[in-house]
C-alpha cells in the first residue's frame, strides 16, 4: 500500500511540474501592459482606440437619444476631487463628461493632464440645472459660480466600463 501511495505521489509531482510555455507568454504580455498602463474597471486593450479628434466628429453626428459603443484616447481635463467619480475629457473645442458604469470604480484624483484610453458608450444628453450644480460643487467652484447655473445644457456624455491610464 505504501508503494502505491509513493508511486501516485511521484506521478502527481511529475505532472504538476510540467513546463507550460503558453502561461509564460501570457504572463510576459500582462507584465508589459502593466508597465505601459494602469488598468481600472473592466479589462480592455489599447487596440482600435480612436483619437480625440475622431471622437469629437462622432459626437457631432449624435443626437439626443443616440448611443454608440466606442473606445477612444484623450487627455483628462478634470477629475472629481471628492471621490474621482467623474472626469472631463478633452475633445478639442469641447469636453466630454465621463461617468463610470454602475459606480463600480473611481479615478485617481491627480490624473488631470494625463492621457487615458476609455471604453464604453458615448451619447448626448441634456444635463439638468441640479446635476450641473452638483458637478460644479464637486469641482470646487464657489457658491456664486454654482448659483449662476440656471439653464439645462446639452452635454457630450460617456459611460465607461474600463479605463487604461497611460503611464
């Protein structure tokens, strides 16, 4: 009986120590990506990301109620300083308001000026006065500036499920 247990143990060790090159290659790729990006949210890749200029042109063709799945790269203009729960992205002459799917993750508060790759849904919406005031307060604007917000405005919006911050 002891010989059978010893024999089974030896075979188990031999099969457990089998060299698997596929896992080594995947691990190497993941390490390289971790050096280039800080990933937040759902896993995404940098493949097929459109530029901020292409994204601005895409928004120009959207009407309220339209949505489009897209991945784009742009520079962060501003991040919520309370929690990192929203950010504004540079699109040339305009900005896109970015929120995160189901509030599942937040951005670091110090990434203004960095480039990021976003994946998610782009759409145009009309932002209410209350919501505009909320975001103005989050951004640290004074009571006088917040009180000056009196009308809804058309907003380029985006709900992201994954972000890559370019290191």
